[in-house]
C-alpha cells in the first residue's frame, strides 16, 4: 500500500491523473479490506485531490463526504482537518462561498481541538519531566542519607535485634486489628459518600426531568388549543358564513338590497380566515427566531450540565422564514435537546442551522453515549420529531454509534418557507 501511494504521487506530479487515481483507489481499497485506516484515509483524500485538480468538483465533494464521515466515526481529527481543507477549496473553486464559509467554521473547530490535544500532550510531557527530576533529587538525597546512616545502623543493629523481636511480637497483632478497623471505617465512609452523591444526582435528574416534562406539556397544550381554535374558526364559523353567502346569492329580485350584507359577510369570512391562520405564539411575531432559539439554548447551558454551540447562517434570511415553520423548528430543537439531556449524558452539543440555495439544513451533534439507530428511534420524542419533519416535507437522517455520540441531520425544502 505504501508503494501504491508513492506511485500515485509520482503519476500525479507527472500530470497522469488517471494512473494516479488507479494507484490511490487501490491503496484505499486495500486499506479498507485490511482494516488499516491510515492507508484508507490517505488513499481517499488523494483520490479527492486528483478530482480537485481535474476540476471534477462534484466527484471530489462525494469522496470527501465519505472520508469525513469515517474520520468522525474514528475520531481522527487530523484527517478531518485535511478533508475539510480540500472541501473548502472545492467549494471556493465552484463559487459556493456559503458552503465554503460553513466548512471553514467546522475547520476552525477541528483545528482548535487538535491544538488542545497537542497542548495537553506537551503539558503531560513537561509534568513527566518535572516529576522525573524531582524523583532523581529525592533519590540523591536518600542515597546521601543512607550512606551517613549505614555506619550508625550497623553499630546499633546487634543491640536492637533482640529488643525489636520481642516488641514486634506484641505489636503485630495490635497493628493488624487497628488496620482492619481502619479499613472498615474507610469503606463505610466511602460507601456513605457515594450513596449521598448518588442520591443528589438522582434528585437533580428527577427535578430536571420534571421541569422539562412540565414545559413540554405546557407548550404542547398551547399548540393543541391554538390548533383546535383555528380549526373551529375555519371549519365551523367560516363554513356557516360561506353557506349564508350562498343562500343570499340564490335569492332573486333583492340582490341590490342584499349586496351590502353580502359584502359584510365576505369581509367577516376573510377576518375569520386571517385569525385562524395567525394563531401562532406571540413571541414568534415580536422577536427574531434565531434570538429566541439562542435564548432557549442559553437557559440550558447556563445550568453547567452541557456546553451548547449555536451557529445560524445567514441569520437575516433564517429570521424571515414563515412563523409556522419557525415554531416547528423550535419544537424540533427542543425535542432533540430533551432527548440529549435525558439519555445521552453529553457534555457538548453543536447546532448548525443553515439556509443555502433551496434548502434549510439543521445539523445537531452531541458527544454523548450514542445509541443503535436501528432499534432506538421509536420513542415518543423521536416520533414527534419525525412527524414534524414529515409535516414540513423534509428529510431526517440519524447517524449514531454507541459511545461515539450522535449526528442528526434534517433538510427542509425552501418552497415550504415563505
């Protein structure tokens, strides 16, 4: 595989991209089959680089997407950085600066993580060096003390041996009893502390779950009541008004006298329709959508339980989407956060909300426990999310692995946004 990589590089330098592609692709396939990820990633990235040089940007983007998903699954930050760097240049070359900017945001995050890991390794190396130096000093000091004491101990050894033997015969059973008693006290103290901490955690979890359930129940009840009132206005009162108008229109000879009444019925019917279509929470009419979502996420991250990053782009266009879709998106994010807080035990969540070309994209990532996506998406929370996405004619994709976090991607077509 190493030979294939070198041959591919030579062919690439010579401008023979077809031969370079064959060598890199063979490296990638061999690496995948043998389970050697370093060759798989290197071959995939070089294949994408060849596509980029050939200006086949669509193929380059496809290859990079596959490599990036695999790099995330294997938590390989260096390959994530390489993939994102080529992807940024690919989008820039095609003039897709919005996607290029989004990729740059991800690239900055990956770069920061790499720097943090490097700094941790450097700090650890310095700590090891310092500890080694301290131990060497202690050893030198002990050696000097041993040399000084050796003569004195040798002189006193013969005198003390008989005394120590008798003294130890008495002390050993006492020390054994004291040690056993001490160990018992330590075990009881540790068990008590653990039980107390466990009780505190359970109480905090129950309290938080109760608060979340109360908030969710309140909002769901408000939504259902608005929906019911809107339906009653539209179907019952609106239907009655329409029927009265038809009866007036069927009368003969008095149409001129009844025309003002008919006009008032039209006006009243239109008012009923307007009221039924605007029964959306007041805060979505008076505040920017991204600001409301940021405020909600800040209220959660303020507890210190989880760190949340929210990245809307572009804010101006996102804030102009229809209020109904704003409410649905808000509820989707709440459902996702509720599931994460209740089940994932995550310490970090990243939310990317992008409006690009003809599609609104929501990317939700956490570093929690993860789950088997084939068997763990039938709960009430996920079912609510699926129903809301389906109502918006959108697509939902869940990528999760046990102990590797969760990525949830939602795409909504732009024609649903007004």
